[in-house]
C-alpha cells in the first residue's frame, strides 16, 4: 500500500496520503501553498501525492498550476471545463487520487499545512475522520465569522451532529469514507454530517487559521440563504432517504394543521368583517399553503434526481489533467467524463 520514497520529490507506487485542494482564482497563492505542502509532506513517513482541482479559474491560475506541476512529480492538476463549485471540485479530486488517507484543505493559504501531520497522527488513534476546528479564526466578523457562527449553531441543533466548525476546509479522512460521500451542489458544507450518517468515527482537532494575504474571499452573507435552503435537503438525506413516505406524510400532517388553523381563524373573524372579504382571504391563504407545500415537495424530489449523475448531466467535466508523469504532457478527456477511457489523448501544455 505504501510507496517507497527515493528522491524526496519522487513517488514510487501507490501513495498512502492524498492531499486534495480545490482552487478558484488563487493565482498568487498556489505556488506558496505547494512549497509549504511539499516541505511538510517530506517529513511525513508515508508516500504522498498532491492534487489541485482548478475549478474554472479565470485569473491565470490554470497556467500557474501547469508550471508548478512540471516541477513536482507527486503533483497532479485536474482542470474542470468551468466553475462547478467546491463540492464538485472535491469530488473530482477524490475520484482522481489513490491514497488510503485523503487530506483536504483550501487553496487560499488560510489553512496551515503544518497541521497535516497532527491530523494524520489523530487519525491513527482509530478515527475515520478528523475535522479541523478554526477556534481562533482570522476572518472579518460581519461578512464571515457571524454568518458562520449562526449557520453552525443552526445546523448543529437541527441535525444533532456536534462538530463546532462545519465549514473548516482542512480535514483528514479514510478512503472508504471519501468513496461514499455524495458531494453535489453545496454539500461540502455538510461533509461532517454526511460522514456521520455513514457511521464514520469522527473527532475534532484545533488547527491554525491564518488571515488571507492574497486574493478575495469567494463567500459572503449570501451563503446564509443557501444554508437555509439546504437544511431540509440534508435532513432528507440523513433521516428520510430510505423512508420518503414518512417525510411526505409529516409534510401532509403539517399542511392539514395549517388548513384547520386557517379555517378556525376565518370562522372567528367572520363576525368582524364582511363575508365578501373573509371568503377571498380564506381561499388565498389556502392557495398559499397548498402551493408552498407542493413546491417544497417538488424541490426535494428534484434534489434526489440531480444526485443521479449521467453522461449527459455529469457532476463535473474534466477538460484536461496536467502533471509531470508524462513529461509535462496533458491528458485530454474528449467526452468530458471519466468514462472517456480509450479515447483519452495526450497533448503538450500551452503557456508553460
């Protein structure tokens, strides 16, 4: 399982540790991060590989990563055809790496690679997942920390999973956990909950968090709306995935209760307002209740349907893969899916 390290930058055999880093417009950070990673991983007594996933960057990150990949044999870069989102990028990295242990971290230099050996040591204590906890977070209060605190509090209380920092990008996981994570949409935010639903033994480790030096944050106050929309989905996936009738029955009961309440309210106010006003209000409220419930149910069904990827609608599409394994050649995937197989061709990279 473990490869032998000859030259400290040369990987022989299957790696034990795979480091997966999704990036979007981080041209000023990727070289510094790579150097830090290599420096730390050379101290780890395991074979390793680094996999960057370029999630449709437009600022020169693509060219920069290709240049870096030509200098490090243990490094691979997966270039996606457009920005598919962090969940899809992580999934691409998981499916293109081979280590029995997978470490994830963000590409903005705020996660400290020096925490990786500590995560690996903690994992060796018998855990399946070790989540990072940015206890002393170095971010702006209003736009980053306050929304994160509110979202974490809400999700912990709704789901019962007591991970203090659900959004921390640095963590270590065993391969069996990674292979069973259903990451689509924005489900990377709920990775600890998905892992818990698999029965993975998890723990938390306080990690160092650094202030952003280059580039701009890709998150803001708008993600609170996305979190609120995704909470019913994560509850569906973890509690009602195999018993959908229970959730719809519960929704039907709630709907019936609202109808009864509206009916009682209309009876109470009919003596205060003319009948010609009460009847339209009653039917309007009924329409809102029924329409809202139907829309909610249709949304849940749609969420389940998009979780069945097909060749026509894949979760992500790889444009090409770069690295030094083929003397800086690039692996082109003409059909845009991992099923391209025999049709894969190699071309020489441009701009490197």
